[in-house]
C-alpha cells in the first residue's frame, strides 16, 4: 500500500495520463450522453449569473448543470492531488526550456507554476495585467469564439473525426507558437522581468 | 441497433451539449462531480496544469504534452468507434448521440486568440480550475477574466465574422 501511494506521488508519465484523459470521453457519454468539453462551463457561468438579455446566453443552463459539477470536480481533484498526493520534488523540466526561461527572467522552478508570475503580489502590476487579466480574457474570448477548447475540440472533436475541430486545434497551436516565440519575450521585458 | 449520427449542432446551444433525454437530478448528477475529481487529480499528477509544461510544448523541447494529448485522442477515438460500432448505450439505456461540429471562421480566429492566451496563462479552461484547486489561488483572477472574455464574445457574437 505504501509503495502504491509512493508511486502515485511521482509525476505520472504521459502514457498513463493521456489514456486516462481520453477515457473521460466514453465515461461521460456512457454515464449520460454528455460530450466532453470544459470551456462551455464559462458560458454557463455567464448564462447563470450575468445573462444581461444577450441572446448567446439565453438557453436552459440548468440542463447543463452537469458541466458545472464536472469543473467543480476538477477543482476538488486539484485540492486532493496537491494535499494528499503531491510530489515533494521540484518539477523536472527540459534543460533547454529552463535555459530559455532563465533568459526571459524566470528564477523560480520549484512549483508547477513560476512564483515569479503567479503570486498575489503581482495582481495590480503589469505582470498581473498581462498574465492574469489579458491572458484569461484571451482564453475565455478565444475558446468561445472557436466553440471549444483543448477538451471540446482537440480531444472530443478529433476523436469523433470532426475536421472543424482539427482546424481549431491547428490554430490553437499556431497561436501558442506565435505567443511563445514572437510576443512573450517582448511582454516579459515590458512587464519588468 | 445503429447509433444516430449527424445531429446538427444548434448554434445557440452549447458546444459540449447534454444529449441526455431523461433529466438527472440529485445524486445522479454527482457522478459528473466524481469524474471531474478523477480528471482533476490526473491533471495535477501528470503536471499538465504546469505553465512550464506548456512552455516546453510550444518550444518543442519536450514530447510530454504531445504524448498526453495524442494518446488521449487515440483512446477517445477508439472508444467512440467502439461505442458506434457496438451500439453501446448509456447507463440509462439511451442511444449515445454526439453532435457534429460545424465549421465556422471562429475556429480559425478564435482558435488563434485562445492559443495566444494558452501560452500566456499556461492553461486551457480545464487546468485553470485544477490550478486554483492545487493552491495557486491567484488564478481565480485569470478564471474571472476568462468568464469576462466569454461574456464579451457573447455580447458581440453577431458582429464578429463567423
């Protein structure tokens, strides 16, 4: 038993995590005919809390309450994994990535997210403006405009052989490459790294 | 029995639709909470919620995220084929239905915009929730901003090219 817990505490390899994530697709379908998708929860939050008579938010969000429960579960899973199953060691990162990020001004490689960026003290600074406010806005606006995110398009859509989802996924990746290689260095310099 | 296919996606309805005919309430809905919990644990334990892993991915310096997403798609694809070919039904006995995704310009423009945000925040919507749960409470701000972004899209949806 102790060995099992010890094994679970280690970071899981991709060939364990990927297939388990993939199994979410049939699990949700078989439990109750639900298509896997997460960004929809953000839309349901709007429809439930701030619909403001906008047609896009006029639908029976209560029918989609399962999706809200699903993301609440993801939040709780995050708590459980970090409290009971956390890996005591620092994240193992590709040497080249670490070098690139040091060049950009990142110094803290202990946790899953760099404390240089993701801390409350950055909230009312340029760092917070770019990484939380603008970054979050792009994620919410972009996923809804695209009609889905990594789960709804890349995993659920491509699994179901939907070519529009493949197009969406290609542009997700393209946006990420452009940000990482062309824009991020300028943002990092601008916000004071 | 053949599984019903090609149900047109209603543009007003959501993109991860509830295709269940019968209503679910109370403890039955809790099953989705349980799946979510397991999913959240996988997210954290595989470190896919890590900003660093996303940087590795977009810098093409690690195979890890490609392995995760690729194998998830492969398992999803095999599962859906099995469901369709074997006519597997839901636990409640309904035929399984999956809506088709319609092509819109939004998948190009919106997809690109999401990609920019993905590399900046190191998170797609799912990992946002897991990041908050695993103690990075400031990501609540990112989540609220993502909800705001969704709202702004909804407000101007009919004025954007689509």
